[in-house]
C-alpha cells in the first residue's frame, strides 16, 4: 500500500516531468559521437588540472622549482614529460598553466552568464523603450574592436588591483604569494567578462522577449506575482537551454582570448603561467626543443576542440532547430 | 542603396566618436605616465615635457583640443617615440597590415568557401564531416600554435623562405597562410549553413526536376544566395584581421599596426593609441559598408527596398 502512495506522490511526478525534457536532449547528445568524445576530454582535462595537479603538488612536485643542471630533459628522463628551459617539470607546468587558463575562462563565463541573464532578462521582459535603449547600448559596444577594448580595460583595472594587493600584503600581512597570484588573474578575468557578456545578453534578451509573451507568464502575472519573481522564477529557468549552449561555446573563446593576451605579454604574468604564456616561452626553443612548445600547444588545442565539439553537440541536442551551421 | 550608405556612415561616425571618447579617457586612466620610462628625468623636466605635449591641461580641455587637431588632420606626436608623428607611424605600418590582411582574406575565401560548398553538397556524408573537422581545426589550432609549426615545417626545409622578418616579397606568405586558416574555418561553416538553407528551397528542386546539371545549379542558382552569410561575415572579419593580428605580427616580426598598438598601450603613448583606434574605427566602418554594398549587389530584394 505504502509504495503506491509513494509513486503517486506529487514530488515524484514533477521530477519525472522535469527530467524527461533533458533526458530527451541527453539521448540526442549520446548519439553524437564527437560531442561525447569532447565531453569526456573536457572532464579528463578538468580532472587533470583541478584534481591531479593539486594532489601532485601536495606530494612535493613543484611547477616552479628550477633545476638548472637538468635543462631540457627528454620525455621520461626526469618527470613525466621532461623539463623546460629552466629545468622545471614540464608536466606540472602544463597542468598548472591549464589551471590558470581554465580558471580565467570559467570565472569569466560565470560572470558573463550572470550579467547577460540579468541585463538581457530585464531588457527582454520589460521591453519597450527601456529594452530598446538597453539593446542599443549593447549594439554600440559590440561594434567596438573587442581585443583593443579588453587590453585597455585590463590595464586600467591592473593599476587598481595592484594597489589593493600592495595594501593587503603590507598593511594586513597577507601571504604575498597568494595575493599576487590572484591579483594577476582578476584584471584579465574582469576585462574579458566585462566585454564578453554582450552576445549572451542579446541571446537572453531575445528568448526572454518571446517567453514573456506566453500564457504562463500572463498566468503568473494574474496571480499577482512580483516582476522580479516572474523574471527569475518563471522566465529565466525556461531559457536555460540556450544559456547553457552559449556558455559552453563561450569557454573556449575565452580560453583563446586569455592565451592571445598572454602570448603578446598583456595577460597572465609571473609567478602565474598559462597555456598562452607557456606556448610563447616554448616558441623561443622551437628549433632546439620542440617538446617545450608542443606539449602546451597540444593541450591547448585539444581543450578548444573538446569544448567546441561539446558545445556544438549540446546545441544540436537542446535546440535542434538552430543546428544548421 | 543611398539609405544603406547613409545609415552605415552615420553609424560609423557614432561608433568612432564613442570609441575615441572611451579610449581617450581610458588610456589616461591607465596608471603610469608616458615619460616615466625615460632616463632619470627630474620633476621639472617631466613637467616641461607634459606642458610641451599639452598634458598638463584639464582632461576636458585636452579632449576638445584632440578633436580640434584631428579636424585639422593632425593626430599629434608620438609620446614614446620622440620626434615621430602618429600619422607617419600609421602611414608606414598600414600598408603592411593591409597587404597581409587582404592576402589572408583572399586565401581564406579560396579555401573556406569551396570547403563549405562541398560540405553542404555531401550533407551528413564523410566529406561533410571531414570538412567540418577541418573547419573546427582552423578555429581551434590558433595562430600562435600554427605560426611556429609553419616556421618549422615550411620555411626551414624551403631555404628560400625566411622564418620571420619583412625584407623580401616572399616574407608575406607565411603570416598570410597562418592568418587565413581562422577566416577559412568560419567561412566554411557559414557557407555550409547558407548552402544547406538554399538547397532545401523549392526553386532548387524545380531546377533539379528540369534536369539542370548539379554544377550549373550550384553556380547559377544556389551560390549567390548561399554566400550571403559569408559576405556579412567578411566585413567585420577584414577589420578584425587588421586590428587583431598582434599575434601573427609578433611571431613573424611583421612591422604592422598591431605592434604599434601593443607598444603604445604598454608605454602609455596616448596619442599613438588614440590615432590607431580612430583609424581602426574608420576602417571598420568602411569594411562594413563594403560588405553591405556587396549584399545589396547580390540580393535583388535588398536592392529594391
């Protein structure tokens, strides 16, 4: 008796109904071999950078420890992938570089999603003059050359963050190593996210605008719900699909921006290193020691591939109509 | 058509105005000053330098002075490279960037558009998958990975090709090839999308039913509308190649505009950065206008409206 009661429990019904939509998408995703492969590679790389690297670091493998007697050790001679131009363990350097690259990209994407959903959601839900003014601003910002603006923006923030870092170290006695590591990441992340949310805002606006005309929103309004509640409880959850798709495709493009800026020397600075920085350093030893360039370059390209295939696959799975290009 | 040109020109003027205004105040908000890197200058000398370049005046006055000078065709002097005018630096580096950008754009079109057409014609067959994997490779294997690979695998075996530098005519080849892959990749994806759209249209089916050969269907009926998304992309892409080729210029030591921009930002050379940004803005407007005109030329529906 008691089991039948449990089955008809309303909670159960809601869970089933909610999962079936996503389960459908997952079935479609599973059919897409490339996307699944991309997803698996993404998980492996995330595990390597955020789980394996800290564990190895805790056991005493230091990515920044120099050993000048063992420069350019070959694969397997010292460490797993040998050593770089200063005798540092290449394997650890690539993993820790990946940590920084991915951290910047993921943090910036989270900021992008937050800003984009709030801004685009308001613009789409309110609509009218306010909505179109908000979108004109986005259009104007989109017309600006992205990299140039990001470079300038980063330089401005860097000055302020450096001052704060100095204050934290000198006056509050914080650990200077930790502070400096983060002080270098923050300006780049904010600069990328500060101008990277524009496309997300547009996508969110268009889906919010079409959702806010539907009956369930009217029903919610007739129940006397506040605008904030309608927007964040009823409209935002319904546009999760496009937001997830676009966020997955945003991560690789942010990894790319980070690497580009680091490569020209306007991104990550020592003591941090990222894939872009490692590739730039490795390029100097191109003719004598290919491995120093090849390892970060392969990891970097592999990550971009994996995220892009996963994102494309998610788009095909969650939004079959928009999967043409 | 006149309406399109007018609206594009107005838009460009607004964007350039906002861009210059933003950058004007942004470069001045960057910590540091342009004369700090000089050999031990006394505060008096610094003040004299600032007065000479008009940097001691209030920001708003400087801002209006800047526009006044620009209206007279004067972009000011470079602050970091003493004795050189910004306009000279731009006129020296722009032809280099333009040549490189145009060549890589044409190479990208030559590779990307046929690839996209093939992918669409063999939709969901191995040719399609292969083309799309190649396109994805073009997006993911970026310039600073490709550049070193090309230096090693192309220019070293071929001894007549320089690894880097900008002295001989052939030096343009490697950076152009490196740059063209990204363009080709996006063009391939856009062309495939456009082609798939067009191929599902009724008039293509009618043409097939009449027995028109496939090649003729593509060239006479399908190609023009199918290329519309690609052409829309080309305008911004051209501006992006010229503005965003810092990396390739860095790898192959090309004396283009990107190098000046990076140097200008790091050495607080306000006038140089502003001049370049102003120039970029105008260039972007022109590129967008050209792609608008190309669209009008291609689509009779746009022409009549």
